């Protein structure tokens, strides 16, 4: 019998506002995204990682002096405690990189004298530490996953993205590799109250510490419905193998009720503006790309057309930020299971900014659930149970 008292339940908190924020506006109907009021196209075209990270954390674009100081404080925090490097060395070759990342980040407070200082200034310093060290951790994971590769200590004279690529490859990136990674870091920096950011806020709302909140967020980002979709999307493109197989593959997958990774979004019911930027950039790269990247791109474009024809306007399922990421990362020489850890290293800025903002007017996040089980059952001693 239907329950007349049942409240309206918004599964997945779909359509529910949980807080006010001045950090990021996602306009899902018009396909627009703003970081602190600046359109994402301008950010992608003009900003360094340091500038955008400062903007998200502080709310305004830095002037020259502020940018220099912020860049210096980020680069000063790149070193990792020896124990963290040892854990990565012991685990990275066999374990899921996201598990290794989560474990490594959860160790950081053990080496931070300010770990339990909940003051605003200390939390800002810890944010910078986390943003900086997470990139070093991901680079170290990337090294130790490959036999014979050792940890490469940071080069503090390089900028954030350049240093990440240097620590990952043991050499500075080419201009093309740098440009791709700058765009990837920028477009994944922040995205309002998405699942992983909300996860960080839930943990933070109990007045737990920033390291615990970021560790929660990493665990949430790991799921294929969220951050891991970039890896799954490239695996699908690789599985299609030959461009001429694309349409049949997608047709069969949809007939089998499979989700096509890299498409669909809770908020965007039109083309994700980040995916538009990535697609444009991928197309611009084509004539300078290797054969494998050109083939991945051709498959991706045919899959995109097929999905838009079938589910775009009719169901509001369009490419999201994860779809074109794979071919671009491949062009930058990034191995597939580092995609989500890199996403995490970039999104660390957004997670920390939301925590700093939420803590200004903190309230414990504790939603309701509507109980539909039985009541007043009689306790039976174990010997009397069937
Ligand atoms: N392929 C095929 N069908 C899809 C897809 C997809 N990618 N996405 C949604 N649908 C269908 C669902 O099967 C469902 O159909 P039904 O009503 O017939 O059961 C309907 O659309 C609604 O799906 P929900 O999951 O309820 O919608 P929601 O708004 O929660 O979806 C989500 C958002 C989870 C991202 C979904 O689109 C999806 O699973 N996409 C694939 C994974 C992905 O790319 N995730 C990355 C998102 S961006 C990010 O997190 C960085």
C-alpha cells in the first residue's frame, strides 16, 4: 500500500541546494562554467595553474606580487616525507593508483605540525601544502608503477605543471605536452558541489581536519560515475579499436543498456563547456599528433556524433569533460590509470576552497532518510531463531 506520509525523496540529492557559494557557477542549461565569475574559456586560454588556483582559493585574480608569492609558497611545499615516498614505492607497482594516492594523502598530517590547527590561516597554508604535495605524490606513483623508475625529486625552479611532468618523466615536458597538461589541470580544478567536493564538505562539516576531508574526496572521485569516467572512456575508445567499428559498438552497448562513459551529467543537459574546449584543442593538435592519437580521435569523434544523434537533444546526454581527455592525455604521454589521480591533484584546489568557504559558516551536514522497515519487533534469543 502506498505510504500517505512518505516525503518526496530526491535520490542522489538531485536538485537540492545545500549551501551558498561564490566559488563556481555551473549553468547546466546553457552549457556555461565560471570560476569566481570568469568564463572557463578565458581561464583556459590565459591562466597558468598558479593563477587559477589562487583565483579559486582567494576569490580574485592575483597581481604580480601576489602571484609570485603564491607560486613560491606552492613550490616550497613540493617535497614529500620519506615515509610517504617509501609507501608509494612499496605499493604503486601493484595497487590501484587511487588507493595509493588516498593512503599517501592520509599520511601527510602525521608530518604536519599544523595538522590539528583549525584556524583559517593554518587551513590556507595546509591547502597550499596539499595542492602542492598531491602533484608530487601522483608523479611518484607514476614513476614507481614502472619497473626500474625511481622517485624524481621536485625542481623548485619550474612552475607547477612543468614540475609535475618533470617529476613524472625525469625530463621537462615539450611545449605540446605542457600545453595539454596545463589545460587538463585548469579544466579539472573546480566544479561546484560535485560528488567529491560534497564528500569533502560532509567530512569537513563535522569539524574534522582538511586532510581527512580531502582523503574522503579522493575516495569519492575514484568511482566510474565521477572521476574514473575519463579512464573508462579511453578504454572504450581503445576497445572499439578501428574507427569503422564505432557505430556498431555504440549501438550494441546502448541496446545492452550500458552507460557510455564520458557522456551525461547531473547538471549539464547540453554540451559540457569543458568538453568543447578539449575537443577544439584535440582537433587543433591533429596535424602534429602521432598515428595512435589520430586514430583515437577519429573513433572519439564518430562515437560523439552517434551519441549526440541518439541521446543528445532527446535525452540531454552530451559529452562531458571526461570524453576527450583520453586522447589528449595520450598525446601528452600519460598512462591511462594516472588520469584519475591527475584529476584529483587538480581538483584538490576546488576541494580546499570549498572547505575554507564552508567553514566560515559551518553546519554539520546531516540529511534525513525515510525509514520504511518494520518497528517493534520482538527480540528472540538465538536458540529460538530459525
Ligand atoms: N550512457 C547511456 N545512458 C546514460 C548515460 C550514458 N553515459 N548517462 C545517463 N544515461 C541514462 C541512464 O541510463 C538513465 O536512463 P533510464 O532513465 O532509462 O534508466 C538516464 O540516462 C538518467 O541517468 P541517471 O544516472 O539517473 O542520471 P544522472 O543525472 O544521475 O546522471 C551521470 C549523471 C551519473 C554522470 C550519468 O550521466 C552517467 O553515468 N554517465 C557516465 C559516467 C560519466 O561519464 N561520469 C562522469 C561525469 S562528469 C564528472 O564526474 C567529472
